[in-house]
C-alpha cells in the first residue's frame, strides 16, 4: 500500500490466453496494483460491474464475443480507463477501438515496463483531474456537467455521456473559449496515444454536438479547419 494509505488501484485483465494473462497480472501486481482476470468477454463485463476497476486491460480477440463489443459496453456504463490489447496494428483497428471508447491501444508483443507505464499514466491523469475539481461540477453557459453521474444537464433535463465524451467536453469547457488543437485534445483526453488518428477527435465531437442539440444548449463546439476546436458559450 502507498504511503498515503490509499488502497491500490484496481486493474481488470480480460484475456483468454492464460500465459499472457499471467504475465500481465504478475507485472501489474509487482507494480503495486490489485488485479483480477477474466477469460471471456461476458465474464469481463460481469467483473467490471462487480469489481469497478480503475483500468481495464482488454484483449480484442476473445472466444465468446468481440473485445470491441466489450469495449463499447464498458465505455457506455463505467468510468474506467480502457487499454486495448491486440496483435493487429492497423489504423482501422485502432480507430474503431478508440471510437468505441478505448483510451489507449497497445500492440503485442509488448514489455512489462511498457504495460505498467501505460496503466500508471492513466492513474496520474485521474489524480490530476480530481485535484482540479473536488466538487465534480462544471457550469458551461446554460448547461452543467456533473462528473459523478457523467451527465450534461439543462433546465431539469439530463443526458448521459460516455466516459470519453464527458472528458472531451470537460476539457473544452476548462479552456474558456480558447482554441484547442487536435494534438492537445489527444494528449489530454486520449492520454497522448502514439499513432492515434486525429480524426477520432472529430468522431467524438460529432457525437457531443448531437447530444447538446438534443438539450437545445446555447453553447456550440466550433471547429477551425485543419487546427481543432473551441467551445463557444
């Protein structure tokens, strides 16, 4: 346990290869994390609900269902960072996973040090975010973001956001109308993932615009061609 007496961070490993799962569990346990392992997608989804991990290490190739479907289900319901694991390194696979809510992507084979570093970077981001906002609420024009509920609210109406959508809108809101480049957004919201296609930002901005439109919010996410986005209230 760390010197500040907080419990170790929880990491769920969803991996059907027992050798790979054992390697991941050993490396993360040595780094001080609490770990559990699920061998199928359905078992992983059940453990996510029961275990409430801070980080999910998720293999794409699972025996009972696609890891991408598991990723989508987790991103829609739980505030966990998702690190996708795959033997594929194509841009399309990365874009699909990141578009479904993954936070990062690691390609087999990888070292134990790289794995631990990726997980540690997620948790550092979470601590910085908690330090910036202890109340968990952010007023943006005529809407309110509520961190604990992952919702955007206006005049008694409420719409749920995915974990990535929420972090993206919060980051845009904190910028107070400043233009943010896609690179800045990827660094903060996607944890500076190497090789992440910048258009994945556009996909999530489009989803946010649709949800804000459902609330008839006055604020708008404005785009500057070839550069990035800003939030106009």
